[in-house]
C-alpha cells in the first residue's frame, strides 16, 4: 500500500524547518559533582570500530587495568564517557595517554561542564626534539618549541623531549626552523611517541592516505605502492639485521668451543721465535747437524717438551668435548636440513657453519698428532 504523499514529504524536513525544543532551567549541581571523577573522549576515526567496542575493550587488565571499577557511556557522535570509582584509577588512566584503539588515536580528557560538538579534541604527546645543539638543551628553548605545537605540560631537557597537549583536529607538525641565540638557523624535527596512524599527505590523525579527501583515486594507488615498497625495504633490512645477529651469536658459540684452535697459530709462531733465539744463526745457515754442540740437542729436547706441554694445555678440555658432543647430538641430516630451512631460513646456514667448524677442528687435531709423532 502506498504511503500518502503528505506523510512522505513531512518525513524529510529541512534542518531549518525543524522545531527547537526549549529545555527547562533546573539545578544540575549534583550531576556536576558526580561527574568530577569522569573522563570524556572522542574517536577521531569513526570508520574502523564502534564506540561500544572501545568502551568494553579499554578497561581490561592488560590495558588500563580498571575493569570492574569504571562505567562507560556512549554519548553519541563518536564521543564517550568513563565514570571512575576512585580518583587514583582516573589519574592512572590519564598517565597512559596518548590512547589508541586498533592503532587509531582518540582524545581523552577530564570531564568539564562543556557543551560542544568537537569536545574533546586535545591529545597529549611526548615529542622528541632533534636538531638543537646540545649546548642549547635548556628548558626555555624546548618550551619555546613546544608552545608552537600546543600547550606545554612538561619538559625533559636532558632527554630533549617535551610533553604537549595539542589540537588533534589540526594537522600535525613534524619539522620547523629555529633561530639560536647566535643567530644561526637550524632545522628542528619532531618525533611523536606512540603515534601509530595518520595521513602522510595532510598529516591528520583522523584518517590515512586510503581515505584522504585531498587525493584522487590514482594518487591513492600510487602512494600505496610507494608505501608498500618502503615497507618491503624495511622488512628486508630487519631480516638482514636478524640474520647478522644470529650469525654473530653462532660465531660466539663456535668461538667458545674452538678457542684452543685459534690459539695454536700464535703459540706455534712464539715457539719458532724461541727456537730462532736459542739456535745459533751460523749453525742454521750451515745446516751441519753432525757438528752441532750436544748442548744444542738438549736445548731442542727441552723446547720439544715445552711445546708438548703447551699443546697439552691447549688440548680441548672435557667441557669442550662435552659441548662439541652436545652439538653432535643435535646434528640434522641433509634432507631434514633442507626441509627445515624452508621454515627457518637461517637454520641451514647455521648447520653449514657448524659442520665447517667440526671439520676444521678435526683437521687441526689430526695435523697436530701427526706432527707430534
């Protein structure tokens, strides 16, 4: 059944034609007193999650740790309010700002009797300042830089950072120029702590480049490809760093086992130097063994005994053998190495280095025994 045209027309009234309801003047002082232990917040990005999910998620013990001692209210228009049972819990939550939900920032301020569509719109960040020479790291200088961003609430001059409460509806500032007392201009860069997502084009925190109104669809796709290439490059650099760290750790482990092997060459050189000192140079050049003094033979015997004692001290101890056997018990066949290498790309390289070390250690030990005989 069709609806009457007059009824359909009345359901879409213009905002200017809507009737204004006048509210009565009443005493609300008791409500103002009750909300003295309340926090009010606003989500800047409204397309990802709902406000109800934020209210139920944030008080958990692994985030704010106030579950059961706070009550959340959805105020509409992406705003919400948390009423706390104690002042200590309220201050604890305020100390954990800036707050995020699914890596999107939201404002959180102490409740005041304020009426406005965009309240609250402030966010508190610790901002690292770089570019200022260390002999200008003074509280007054950092306050001057932070005042250009918002209201300065704290300064840590020794760490070159400043805490600022800024208007989150405005674009963020990441760089500026400052004039020193000497008259020189320096470029100052700002790095925001715990800032996860924002638009890299217009620097707003309410959306990213995928929904930036200043970009066309082609520009969004091109920027997304550039960001993807940057992420892949950073991922490759991180993997290389992890691989180098694993190799260094393995070399340290191998060094603990093969320390005697590394010390053999210096010991042999030292022994050759001693021999060159003890044996007269003219007899070495002549090469006449039968005409040497019998005392030289005794000296050579003492040197041989000394070298044997040195090699005995350098022989791997029981701890080294036990550690080597520990590695031998963990030997993996080649077929399994290839299979495991697919899941662990650094494991095949580690096994290869361990095998090379065992072969080198065995060859060195075999040469030493042969030389001893």
